């Protein structure tokens, strides 16, 4: 059939289009229209034959109940056999808006709407086009999302046309949807009330009206096999792109580690705004990491965009499941079929490298503040050269007795003046100190990782020492040489000659540029704090 697209940019001037849609609905046809959540595919909720056309157009299983949309709170009584005070309180607080209330149903509601359940899901949408269509039709409208069943829900008329052109007679284009994920669904037939599908109305908001509210375990888990869905959106897999999608737990650093340690796991990524420069795949963003409402608004669009990249396998960043984020996680988990992956414990080791003055100490201090176990190679080097240690005795024999202070401790400055700047002497120093340093670092790193900690190895010679083999991710701190020299002069009072000798003893910038997985820039003009927050927090 031909699908007509009506642009409704001004309701006062588009009454003919609204009436045409209403006439189709009264005649038992289906029409797609915008709501503030997603676009809905509507039919007369009291006409079982009309409702069956929704299932036919979507290819939707008939054991999945539909939501009945009404034009005023008083209309709850036309489809619900009883309306408790709690329902009226919710309506007063959240309607019109993205909340669906489940109540006992009247016999006038066909089983095709309720999927044979004794309850009915009711909502009063906030979008003016949806309200106008319901009023003009003069009947409550059953309306699931206007997409092919199982695919991402549509948030624009273009999305609806992509799925429904040729399947339905008309689509009303009312612009992009405000929230981007379907309504919160709460049932009032249980005590206490239970959220069956999370959305833009959060558990905390509902509790302020109702008191105690439970969140159904299926919000973040699949529906148990053999159980019937009590609400739309509870089936095992929904909203899915064509690409096989998996979700990676943890920070962006953990995401990058997973990419590195699982080559071929994905050819595209679903990530947060600002993260694409760090990800070595074609990437699609779905909002800001700290803004779950922006994630909700973008999620379904992003899943459709992911398919337009041609990706076969994709990895997604995991949102925080708080507030509106619970609804985002619910949709994303179902889109991925609950494929949620984590790194091996040993992969949670991150190597930090960079020349003196680049900012490694600052980075490591910030990561220690969030609970990371930081292993400082220089600190370990001091441990292995404590008075009485075999390593210190070997250094004394190789470089002279006067490398010790009178108290028997190592005079590191004197040792540095003799060892650095001469490749042969530097090699001798390395041969004496590094085996024990490396043994201790490896032992501590693996033990901490096995205990579930994120481990940071701060090592100036990360690659040449071979410590990078322990690391799931290597991060290079970069600052220009002039900036690094100025910092070392101010911080440690070193001379230009001493700084040059130190630079010669460290890994070259060319080597670091070739081998490090990730670069954080730390010149005065760079916002190092923002880069660190994006990657690790």
C-alpha cells in the first residue's frame, strides 16, 4: 500500500491531516504518530480486528501487551475496571508524560491489546500531535512503537518510514521525540507497586508520590523462560540493531583494553560523546557519559546509525544504571541480548610511560584517588637499593664505594652522574638493578589484579624493560621538551646538563609514539584533567 507522510509543524494549520488520520483510525486502520517518547503505531484500542493490524505491520508476537493511549485522566475509567487513588495521584504528578500505569482492565478491552492478561496498560502522552489525534479519533488508541518488532524504536518520522513504508496507510511527522526511550511502566496491581519497564520517570520520582516502589528484576535481566511479559519491553531481546552488539563493563580504559585483548571482537563502537578520538574503530555516540537523558534521547538513533555503518559486530560502552540511566541500560541490555563482557583480571593492568616532566606522577596520583593500585618503578628501584641489599652491594662494586652516603644509603645523584650519558655504564646499571625491580613489579601487579584492582605501572622504561607485556593498555604522557625542562628545573632544581643526561637514559619520544596505545597531552594549553576523566573515570 502507499504510505502517506503528513508533516504536522503547526496543529492550527494542519487540522485536515489530523482529521484524515482520525478517520483512518475510526475505520479500523493503523496510523503512526509522534509521542514525547518514541513514535507509536496506533489503532482503535476497542477494536480487536484493528489492533491485529498493528501486530501484522510490526511482525510483533501476540503475547506482548500493548499500551492504551488516552486524551485525559478521566478516560482511565473507560478501559480500567477500577482506578485507585494511587493511579489518580500518579496521573496528577506525571500526566501528560512518559508514564504508563497498569490497572485491572474492563471487558471492553480486547485480549489482543492485553495479550490475554487481566490488566491494561494506560498512558496519556504529552506530545500535542498525539493528543490531537486521540481527541479527533474519539476512541482510546493502542500504540506500541512504530518499528519492525525487535528493531530499535523510531524517534523520527524518517525512522518510521524506513520500517513501515508500504505496511501502513499514514505517518504523521511531528519532529524528533523529546525523551527517545519508551515510557516508564508501573503496575498498581501489586503491593508494593512495581516498575516493569524503567524510563524517563525514575524510581525516585515515583517513590515521592507512592512511597515504597519495587523495580522488577527484569529491568536489567532477561525475562525467565516460559514466563509471560506483564508489560511491553519485557521480552528477552528488543530494540536490537542488525549488528551483533555486546556491552563492555568499566571505564573507557577498560573498553580499550578489551579491544586490544580481543582482536576482531568488533568493527564498530557505540560510545559517549568525546570518546571517539581514543577508539580505533568507526564509532557512533549516544549522548554524554554524565547525562543519562542525553543518552536516552540518542540511543535508538545511534543504534540505527550503527546499522548504517555496515557493522557486523559492535561493542558498546556501559552507562550508569541510575535515574534515567536505568531506562537506558534496560534498552541497551535488551538490544545486546544481555551480552555483557568484562576483561580478564590480569588485563586490568595499565602501563604509564613518558619522559621526565611529562606528568606521570600527576596522572598516577589521580588514579590512586579512585582506588587504583599504583606501582611506581622508581619507588621499587629505591627499595631494591636499600642498605644491606645485594643490589646495592653490586652497584658499589661496579661504580665505586663513594656512591654511598656515610649512613650506607645510596647517593643516587652521584650514581646518576657516573651511569647516565655513557651507554656502556647505563647498560651495566640496568643489568644490576632491573632483574630484581622487574620481579617485584610483576609480582605485585599480578597479585593486585587477581584481587580485582585496577593496577597502574608507572615506569620510565616501560617498553625497553619488557613491562609492557603485563599491560592490557599502555598510556603515554606527552609534553614538549621545553615544557618538560622547565618543570624539572622548577620541581627538582636540575641543571640543563643533568636534565639532558636524564633524557638520554629514558625511552625516546619516537619509541613511545610508536608503541603506546593511548596518548594524553600535558602541555600548558592541554586540559589533562578532562582527558583523564574521559578515559579513566
